[in-house]
C-alpha cells in the first residue's frame, strides 16, 4: 500500500477548509463547510483552519475569521488573482505538507473538484468526492463521509484509516450556514508564496457569465418533470407569484426545455427550500436526493402509484396542466384583492 506524505501519527488535530472566492466574496459552499466544521471542531476540541488564496484579500481574511476560522493560512500573491490549477495546487500543497491537518475539505465546485483531485494524487491520500454529509466516528475520531454510490442506489459511509489528510469535496447546499458569531480569537497567518509566470500554463482569455441562479437556497422551488411536457413557462409564472425559482428533473434538461443549471438531484443541485412543489415528477432516487432537505414537499402527479407520493407531505393526484393554471388563477385573484 502506498503511504501518504504524512501519516496519522504526524497529523495535527485540525480541520482545514479551502475557502473559495466567488465574485469577491467567500463562496456559499465555503461558508457551509465552515459552519459544519465548526460544529465538529467544537465537539472534538480541534482547531478549525482555512486556506485563502488570492491577491490583496485582507477584507476576506477578516471575514473568514468572523465566520469562525481559528487560524487562516493566507496566500497573497498577484499570480493568485485568478484561479489557475498550477498556482493554486502548488501553494495549497505546500501549506498542507507544512501544516499537516487531519482533515482537508473543499466545495464540490468545478475549481474545488479540479484542485482536490490533483492534491489527493500529490499527497498520496484518498479523496471522498461529492459527499452529502460528514460525521465523526466517536470511537476513533476519524471522519466519516457519506457518499452516494452505484448510480445513487446506495449511500456509502467511508472512513479513511491510514492516509492523511482525510480529504473530501462536499456538494454545495447540503449544510446550513450558521450565523457569523466568532470575531475575537481567530488569527491570520500570512504564508510566504513563491510563484513565477513560467509555472502557469493557463491564461484567462475571457470571463463570461451565464444566467446566474443559485437554487441551493431558494425559499420556494417549483420543480418540473417529464410530466409537464416542456411547459416551463407555466411553472415560471407560478414561481414568480410565489417568489420562487423553477427547477427540473433530468429529462426536460436533456430535452433542452430548460438550462442544465436548473437540474435538481444527484447530478444537479441539492436544494433546501421551505417548500418544493414537484410537478409531473415520478420521484426517482436521483431526483429526490436534491429535495430531501426541503421543509415541505407537495407533489402533483396523475399516477396515484408514483413513488414521489411516498416522499411528499401533500399529495395531489391530478393532471398538472389543470392544477397549476388553477393555482395561478387563485394566486392572481388574491393578489388583486390585496392590492385593493
Ligand atoms: C447516474 C444517474 C444520475 C442521475 N441524476 C439525475 C439528477 O440529478 N436529477 C434527476 O432528476 N434525474 C437524474 N437521473 C435520472 C433519474 O433516474 C430519473 O430518470 C428522472 O429523475 C426521472 O425524471 P421525471 O420524474 O421527470 O420523469 P419520469 O420518471 O418519466 O416521470 C414523469 C412523471 O410524470 C407523471 N405525469 C405524466 N403526465 C402528467 C400530467 N399531465 N400531470 C401530472 N403528472 C404527470 C407520470 O405519472 C410520471 O410519474 C439520473 C440517472 C442516473 C442513472
């Protein structure tokens, strides 16, 4: 068996979170990881550390401490201004080898996944990818990662016995962001960074931004499946009346009725709305994992045997093309009355 670069006996009792920057702020998934890791560290008496890389990030460093980081390892360098895999993996690798955290967590974002894979290979450790939950085994203080496997048919709980750090990427939206509550005790540790242009083969040519929608934390989700026959305009109208957003199962996405950024489920977005209204959706496991954190689920399906009804709090056996227009009418009428 190949040994990792540092061993269990050399590990520091620390959870380290890679803090991703998104449009000048800490990414939601990083805040989620901080909240979850803070709970675990408080339970174990461990330290919570973070890696923040970029160029002139003093404000974000202070924000990270305010969010609950005990010690922030700050890599500040002009060549870290944009994410490039060469620079980010070099600097993160050096910090991890020097600091030897027991656990290293990243968001399962495009950059987080890219970085995690490279680092796991260099550190010769394992990587639990796309986790949907994290726990600690009270007997041995090892991290337990919940991962869905075999196309989503099973949930596997994985522990890493001999390799360090115990690495995992976690899907955005699975943990709740707790209120910022710690400001006094954290410290910022600037780490010297050595980088030169010839190391970096990636050039940022153009930055384009598509339609931005963050379905992970919308309060109302109107999800449409194959049963809506591509009529996402109808669902959009309902979403607007309820201050919500439209999501979809995979078939309408594959058929081009709606953008892939709105796919809910195992290979889409994991959401935690207050209410999810599932329209013409059968309730396959791959979809349900994306709404299982909803406070309330309403399902509309013409088939009384549809599996989604086993999961829903309110079950409406009916044609979605009749229920949704009727609901829209009622909401519009109510709005007109309230406007006077
Ligand atoms: C590895 C893997 C990953 C996957 N990842 C995802 C994922 O992330 N997200 C995802 O959604 N799927 C995913 N899938 C696909 C998933 O397994 C299901 O096939 C998919 O969720 C089914 O979508 P659906 O419910 O819209 O369609 P269907 O299963 O075809 O169900 C349509 C439903 O609409 C009902 N219906 C039809 N007409 C009406 C009507 N007029 N009124 C009311 N109800 C009506 C039917 O009774 C039926 O229950 C994945 C599959 C694999 C193998």
